[in-house]
C-alpha cells in the first residue's frame, strides 16, 4: 500500500485508514512511538514498562535454557 502525506495546519500527517487501524488494534487515543534508523520509520503502540520488564525476564530465561541450541540452529 502506498500512502501520501497530507497537509495538516503547519505540519504533515500520515492518515491511517480504518481497516489498518482495526488490524493493528489502534484507537485514536492510542499512544504511539516512532522509531527511525534514518531510512525506515516504524510506528508502534507505546509499550507498558512493566510488560517490557516481564518480557525481558522471560527472554533471559529462554536464552539461558536454550541459547546454545538456538545459536546452533541459526548457523
């Protein structure tokens, strides 16, 4: 899908169609984070810090238990 920016006051806006909003489960009041590497723009909902912490703990457990196996699979 190709989208164009639209003029919004003194700024430019990227308008998301309702089907995309529904697919991503975005509401108009959903706080979004924007990340870029200078070439690509990634938009995602802001993560709950507690959920992020739980994810990192779980990932650490997985890496300790299966890290060697996962590394061999990646090779």
